[in-house]
C-alpha cells in the first residue's frame, strides 16, 4: 500500500534537499495559497474528523497545523535513546503512523548526529488508508533500502501477526498520543505486546501532556506497569505550556523504556538543542483547556488562528448531540458509545453515573459490549454500589455473546472468590473458553496454572 502516480508523489521523488521540513513546505505552500474562507472550512473539517486525515487537503492541513510541534517532540524523544541503540540494524513499528512523520524526523536526527543506524523493516499502522499510502511513500523516499509493511487497522484490532516477524533483532516501538487513547485500546495493545518475540524492544511514547487531566496520563502508567518495566529504568519527562519550546503553547510527555536485550548500555546521548519552529510557526497547540486568553487577545487573533488553536479541543458538541439523539431513540449501539464517552471522559466530562445509565439502557436491549461494560462498573463499584452478583449476571450475558474479556473476568471472579465461593474448576472453565477464542489475558491466566491449550 503506497501512494503512486499522483502529483504529490512526483514532487517527493524529485525533492531536494530531503528533510522533514522540505516535505512540510509542500503542505505549507498549498495551505498558504488558499483563501481565508477555504482555510477556515478546511480546518473546521479537520477538527470535526478528530484529526483523522482521509483526503489530500486534510493531509496538508495536518502537517501545516501540527508538523513543527510533532517534530519538536520526536527530536526530544530520540535524543533520549541509548547511544548504543544506534550502532546496528533495527526494526521499526509505528503505531498510528499518520504520514510517516516519525520516520522522517528519525532520518533527520541520524543525519544531524552523523549516526549510521539502519532500519531493516518498517511496520506502519494507521486506520486511514490514505495516510498509510502517504506514509509508505515518505518512508520509501527517506529509507529506500528498507522493507515496508502497512497495516490498516485501529490499534485495538491488532494481532501478533501484524507486528512481529520472528526476527530477534532490535525493535523500536513508536507510540504517539498514548494519553489520548481509550483505556480499552491500551489494554488491547498491552495484550498484543506481551506476546513479543525475544530480543531487544525499545519503546518511545511521545505525545501531549494533559496536566489538567491526570486520568489521561495514567494510560502511560498502565502500559509500563503491564509490561512489567522497572520504574527506575524509565525516562519520564513532562512539559506544560511554554515549558517545552519557549514562546510556543506546546506540551510534551515522554516515556522511554526498553524490554529485553540486556546487552545494550543504558547511557543516553547528550541533550539535543531546543528545537525552534521553522518560519512564522503561527500554530500554537491547544491541548490544555485551562489555557485562557483575554478578550483583547482573542480579538487580535485572526479567525484562522482561533480555529487552529481549537483543533485539539476535546469538546465536539455536534457529534455528541447527534449521538445523544440516537441514544434517546433507543439505538443500543449509540447508547453504549455515549456511555463509553462518559466512562473515559472523551468529548464530555467524565461521569460514572451517566456512563452506567447509558450502559444499562443498551444492556437491557441485549447489546453485548454494554453488558460487559455494565459488569465492569458493578465489579468496581463505579457509578453504582459494588455488587458482585450483578457483575456476574452481566458478565455471563456478555459471555454468552462471545465477549472474551467477560469470559476472562468470570474466571478471575471464581479464581479469587469475589462475591462467590472460590472455585478453581469454574475459573479454568471460563479461562479456557476465552483462551480458545484467542484472548491473550486468559491464555496467560492458564499458563500461570501450567495449563496450555
């Protein structure tokens, strides 16, 4: 899957000098030639799509709006990698690769430091086919001798076969915006990663810092804890507004750590110089809703600047209103989705009671995932009084519809005796049912008991 035969691909093939900024200048040129009305319309469209890039104009708008900020974060992250990591051939897995920005900036980083690291294979993952085609084109141009694989999936759809080749070389895992992922997505990602092949795995987690939303930042802690990474080996750094790049309202959160391959040294290169945006860099980041401007400041800003600042605003009232209207009409899928938004605090303020209310309405109609989600709330006592009996009831109903985590959770309940008499036989029965259908957590629970499928 690679873009070819387009005007853009022709420009990229002939582009000199080849750097991330020379690529970005192509997008900057396109955006600058649009009228103000056309730009406003385009950035509004990008915001409504949640920054998902499906069209050529959206690809250009994203690089124009976020390219310099993303480059600054990646340069900071690569500067924290162990120096010995760059001494040989690696594999590269980019989760949510977008247009391949991570690979382009890595190329520039190597060039600037005269490093000779080579990449045997890139695995590029993104739910947008259009993004993947553009990413593959960029990567082939920057790393012409590397193998390229593309995986058009959401992260919670990934399987082990999507990621690992069986080669035990060093692998770099690049994860962008982990704090913005749903809890379920992070759990699914961990399940796949725990089946990693042997070898050295270097993780680079880089994204925005949500200082006002600590629950989002716990996604990083979940990954590190579930991967069983010693905290003392993790590079963890956060920068708020004005702290990361002087004069820019950008934020940055880094978590750099490794698993396996104890032969590599742990030293890091000397700190990179602060990255300054190229050109006017009129695009501040608005990932912190607590940032407030005075009325005078807002009046001085153009309409386009105000729209750009709002691109990452978590509020999407039109989308939520539409979802709520469908939920009120008893559309069970929309009810479950609205419950999920309240559950994780995405697009609405987090509210366990509201999450339970919508999950309950969908579960009563037999919607399997809502039954599982409702079971989770009764088990934890979130939004409702803790009730193991109710948790078991809803988990069973979800399990009857082949929801694998519900099967595994029933196994946990019987194994630990939460609200029921401990019953190892019943626990193994549910673990086995889930494991036979591929649930990785259930498989590990069986393996702890010396049981294999």
